[in-house]
C-alpha cells in the first residue's frame, strides 16, 4: 500500500469506523436519544458504502437504495422520538435501565 | 489533491462521529452528529454525487438532527448517569471492537484497485428515470409507508389517553 491510499480505501475505512462507533454507542450508552443517534450513525456508514460503490461502478441503483434508506431512517427517527417522548411522560426519565416493564 | 481532501474529510467525519458516542451531554452529541453529517456530505461531493450531498444536508441536518435537538430541548434532560463498567458493558465493548477488527481486516486485505478512479458526473437523470420506471412500485410503497408512519406518530404521541404517572412505583 503506497501512502496516499485511494478514495475507495478511505471510504471503506470511514464506513467501517462509523459503523463500529455507532454499534459501540448503541450497546454502551444509556441515554435513549443518544442510542437513536448511534443508529443514525450506522445507517450513514451503510449509505457511504452504497454511494461509493454506486459512483465507482457507475450504477445509479445504489443511489436509489440510499434514497430509500434515508426515507426509512427519517420515519424511524420520528417514531423513535415519539416513543421516547411517551416514555419520558410516563417514567420521567430516558435512562434505558429504567425501562424494564417487558422484562420477565 | 482530491485524495488529500478526501482524507481530511474522512478524519473529520470519524472525529465527529466519536464525539457523538463519547460526549456526556446529548446536545453536544446532536451537534457532533451535525458535524459528522457535514463531513459525510463532503465525502459524497468528492465522489461526485452532488445530489446525495445536498440530500444529506437537507434531510439529515435540516430535519432529523433538528428533531433530535427539539426533543432534547423539550425534555429538559439532566445528564443521564452512565453505568460504571460492569460485565455487560465490557461484553458490549468487546463485541463492537471485535466486529470493527473483522471488518477492517476484510477491507485491508481485499484487492481494491489502489488507483485513482474515474469520477463520473452525477447521474441525476438516470436516477430519476429509474425511480419512476423500474423502481416505481417500491417508490409508491415507500410513500404509503410514510403515510402510515405519520398516522402512527399521531396515534403514539396523543396526550389524552396516557395516564399521568404511568405504572405504580
């Protein structure tokens, strides 16, 4: 590997690093809102990989897939934050450790 | 030149993304998320996808992060107390690190052509043509999905029927 690595390498590196960071936050953070943000990070890592492949191989299908992912991500965030609002109204906190109603 | 800029934007994006995970205050997390999305938008721009760069800023920064900031402000949160490292915490961290090392090994050992690729100009015409011909049905299903989501959010966040105080302590 000569040093100025190509844009493909950097894209893959950024994508993997962002996905791992998102997974780390998703597993470790206790604030529900930050957990939702980490899900966004993971979705964006996948988007970067899709766009890189799509532009490198000149196939527009990848961009269409990204548009779908963005739409679903927006809907997911809206529903997730609505649920968080309700949970805060009922429990007075957004700490994930306090949400144990479904635990057996 | 393009590679150098790409490297700068990549490091910027990763730094901002780690800011999302590491900062204690959720408002700082949201602003780090904005910075990370701007970095990603720069990466898309360098790949020649001006359409997705614009969509990234318009939808993610303009709609999604604003929603996050709005909810954080609305809830008037104190900082949530994070756990001290226990066994479950360590297992989660180990899983993330393991997955990261697996993926990065795969990336580094793959035979990716390490040369400057021809950056195509944005294929906006091709995208829209495909979206309204071959992918018309997924597109329509997606709009129906959005409608269902709007109704669901209204149903979820209605205030009348939610008992104050919730479950008994």
